[in-house]
């Protein structure tokens, strides 16, 4: 079961995408904070244009050995808060932008989380909680 706290009107969600453990979130021209709660997260697609999007994965559990999170950030800021037990591998393409992945000791027994996608004229930050 996956639940999302869609606390902002600027985020559109597709519940069909959420059924199989996949999250979709789109934020445009505003600020939004999303809290993902899942017993079996399989992946996510996060889009942000001309706004600020914060996504908290600290209440999400991954049962697979690895998942993929795709980000698409244009002219805005995106911050992903990941559990410290996850092995996050960031492979985000940047153009006139920045992608920051907080350095830390990598957990060896946690699930592998591949974060890919693109950021144009903005920033993406990955922070461990």
C-alpha cells in the first residue's frame, strides 16, 4: 500500500501510477512538499518546473534489491530526502544547473536506489535522513 500526502494543490497525481508501487508527482509554478509512505516502493517519477519540490522518502520501504527514481527539474529546486540505509547512486544529467549528493559512508546491506534524469537551469539535492 502506498499513500501520498499531496499537501499542495499544484501537484497533480495519477492514482493509476501509484497502484503498483510507483509514485508520480508533478509540480509547476509553486512550492510543494510530498511525504511518501509505502511498504513496497518500486520507483518514482518526479517532475518540477518553475517551482520548488521537496520529497520525503523516510517512511518508504523497498523490498526489491534496487529501484529507479527519475527526476526532471527545469528552472526550479528539487530536494530528495532519502533514508540513510539506502545506497543511493546519482546519475543526473545537468545543463546550466547543479546536482548535489550528500557524501557519506555507503550502507552495504540497504537497497540500491538509482536516481537519474535531468536538471536544467536549477538544482537537485539528495539529503540523507
